[in-house]
C-alpha cells in the first residue's frame, strides 16, 4: 500500500519534501469497516490549509499522518452491511492506494449511483465537492437574480468555472477573473462567460469597471487579496459576497491585511458570508440533481486535468498555486 505522509508543515509554497513516500501492507477491514481502493485523488487548495496548523474548519493533518484527500474509489472488501464489494464510493480518505473507511454515512463515505450515469471523473468535478461548492455558494448565499452582474475569481478553476455557468443559466451577466489569456478565451468562447479579465496583465480596477458597466451584484470570492479589493470599488448596493476561499493567502508567511476598501461594505450595505461545503452535505442531492441535468443538457461544461500516478501528487499540487492548469485537478491512482 503506497502512501504519502506529511513530514513537515510548508513554509510558503508546498515542497515535495513536505511529503514522505512509504509502502505498508494493505490493511484488513474490521467489523463495520470497508477496504477502499483509490482510483482518483482530488487535489484541492484546501490541502494546503490542512497541511498548516492555522485556525481551520477541521483538524489539521498531523505530522507523520497520511495526507488527507478527497477520493473516488471502489470497495474491495466490505464488513459493513451498507456497502458491498465493487461499489463505487467517494469520500475524504487519503493520499494512498488503499484506505479503511468506517462506512457510516456522512462525508466520510458516499456511494455513487449504479449504474453510473456519466463518466466516473465527473464525480470529482462538477458532481463532486467542487460542483456542489459552486452550486450552494452561488445560489444559497449569492442569490443571483436575472439581469444582475456576477463576478467570480479563480474563474477557470474547478469551482469558478461552474459558478460562472450556473450564473449564466440563472440569467446573469457573468465576468470571470483569471490568470492567463488562454483561460480567458476558454471562459468566453467555450463556457459562455460575457467577459473575462486576465488579472496578471491589466489594471484590474479599470478592467472591472469596463466589464461591469452596471456594477457588481454578486462577487463569488475564491481568492481574497488585491482582487477582492479591486472588486469592492465596483460593488453595488445590497450586493452579496459568498466567501468561498482565500487562495491568494494560503502560502503567506506573514499575516495578510484585510481589504483596504473595506468601507465599501458599509456604504453599500453588502452581505459577506463565509461558507464551508461540508455543512451542505445533507442537501447534496439537490445540487447533484440540478447539476446532473445541466450537464446532460450541455448547459455546463467542465475541464479536467488528470495527472498519472500517486507519486506525482506532491509535484502536481503546485499547479493549484501557479495556475498552470484549467478546471479540476485530479490524480489517477489506479485503473477504473
Ligand atoms: P482551482 O481549480 O480554482 O485552482 C486554484 C486556482 O486559483 C489556480 O488555478 C489559479 O488560477 C488561482 N490562484 C492561485 N493563486 C492565486 C493568487 N495568488 N491570486 C489569484 N488567483 C490565484 O481551485 P478550486 O476551484 O478547487 O478552489 C477555488 C477556491 O475555492 C479556493 O480558494 C478553495 O480553497 C475554495 N474552496 C472552498 C470550499 C468551501 O467549502 N468553502 C470548497 C472548495 C474550494 P489563475 O490562473 O486564475 O490564477
């Protein structure tokens, strides 16, 4: 059983040496437990949070522990009456070939539908954690209305690309902010965004003003930092800001100052609400039903970057921070 364990808490960028590669015997499930073989391992910005000991929404990964990760896998052996050999499951397990899961419901393990209605990889992307994050963050917290302007940062990523497409379905003007011209083209030409801004090459405040002539009603924040500050200069009265992530700060080695344009929140009576997708698990089926339908109808498209081999995970995760990928980043650990 190949495993990647956390050996040190990263300072700044993640380094491959923050992980240790080990091989251990494949574990055997006890009564009530299940042995799961990992097929796909999802790489997520939150991995960086779990590697740190900052204040967070669940316990950090301890030094020496197998790195935590969201996976799609198959049940190889079951001593739990709710699961049988061959069931496809998703869950929060680890960076390893095989894991023991407890099999109680909740986010530790969920059974995927059988037969599968779509490719298995869809369940790490639009029908997985990231798709549901986009869905509940935008619709439940952002509450977009027809004709409003929705701006999303990290727009070409796993969450952002779905946020923008849901906002289009809801009749909004959609503007994406991302880090390359190629990604901007993809957002506009393939995914149907109204405009996209490369924050690395333009004056962001004026580009936002130009792309959002009626101001911004919903800002889906994946990034924080200077992009949030620029957005606040164009925020509308009674705007909503679903605070999904702050990736610009995850590698920070010094405390990060809050937005300089904080006063706009007061003057414009803006509602900012942080959320963590795990809180929405009881409502998962609502999101899956709508997202599944939109996928079938071709209203939602997605990109997936698949890296081969568990051993490449420590290098591949850097792509989340240098932006060198489009859509959802996933490692293929074993054959489907
Ligand atoms: P992405 O697929 O969007 O990958 C991260 C992207 O962020 C990169 O591709 C890069 O794209 C952009 N980025 C990285 N560093 C910076 C920076 N310093 N400034 C601006 N952009 C940057 O990841 P996800 O879609 O999985 O996650 C997006 C956000 O949502 C993250 O902040 C994550 O933590 C959060 N999240 C929150 C959840 C919740 O429950 N609240 C659940 C899931 C995700 P680019 O080329 O555009 O720079």
